[in-house]
């Protein structure tokens, strides 16, 4: 019996989708499913299955986002705040269309703040400056965010720390 190439291509991609494991596991098959479904859409632009293929791509991207989010949260919960900030920034870069973008960006600000507070004194100035820089980016991207006041508070605390460090440097520098 003859099976159209379109059907074969779709079912091949669909197999990878069905092999996609739960979020906590390695997502190689999810990535393959995304790639093969996109190839199917590109190869068969008039197919009736394109709507299904697009929905599968979205579902797989959501799964990949959830996996990255679990990693970022884990870094934060373990107190690895620099790694957490980088992981949340990567989430924002990898999933710019995410509905949780402002939460990710807020966690970048919050993670860098916690990282700066725990840093040795000689590194604190540049790290608190990084918090204010990330806050400004947050404010530019999400001016109406419900998290803006929390981010602003972290920025103000960082600016106060910067002033305190600069004052300390002035008063402790040897006079000539």
C-alpha cells in the first residue's frame, strides 16, 4: 500500500515527540521533535497537519523552558546566585516570547543582588553596580511590571551599598 511522503515525514517527527521524556530528563528527543516538525512544516507548507505540528513545537518549547527554569531555581535555592542570575538571563534569551519573561528578569536582578551581598568587599562595588544595571534593563523592558517596585528596592539598596563602599574608600585612603 502506498503511503504519501507527507504522512511518512509527519509520523517520523511524531515518533520523536512521543519519545520526549518528562521535564526532569534529558530533552534530546524534544529538540529533535522540534527540528523535525519545523522541517515538516517547511517541506509541506500546504499540509493539513501543520497546525498540529505547530502545536507540538510549542509544547516541546514549553517543556524545554520548564527544564531550564528548574535549573535556574535550583541554583538559586542552593545559594549559587551568580549561576542563578546567568541561568535566568539565559532563560530570557532562549525564550523571549515567554509569558514569564518579567519574572525571569526580576530573578536576574534578585540573584545578582544576593550574589553582591555575599561577595568579598573588594568585589562588592562592581557587583552592586551590576544589580543597578540589570534593574535599569528590567525597568526598560517591563515598565508596567508588578515586580518593578521590588526590583527598584533592590536597586536602591545596591546604590546605598555603592555609596557606603565609595565613602569607605575615601575615608580609609591615606592622606598625603
